[in-house]
């Protein structure tokens, strides 16, 4: 248990900890933006396919 406590203390004292947190926050923001973009593209594609299907259905 002491070994674990020392490792945690070393991790908190080092500069790598905050850098890792910053990278994790940036990654989370990038993922959120990507999901929003994919959702918007999917919605637009669905609308386009629905319009095409409606126009094909009315000509037959």
C-alpha cells in the first residue's frame, strides 16, 4: 500500500499529470465536435435520401 501511495504522490507532483488531464479534456472536446458533425451530416443525408425517395415514388 505504501508503494501505491508513493506512486500516486509522485504522479501528482510531476508535471505529466496536468498534461495528461489537458490532453484528456482536448480529446473529449474533439470527440464531442466529431459526434455533432456526424449527427448533422447524418441528418442532412437522411433528408436528402427522403427527398430522393419521395421524388422517385411520385414518378412511378
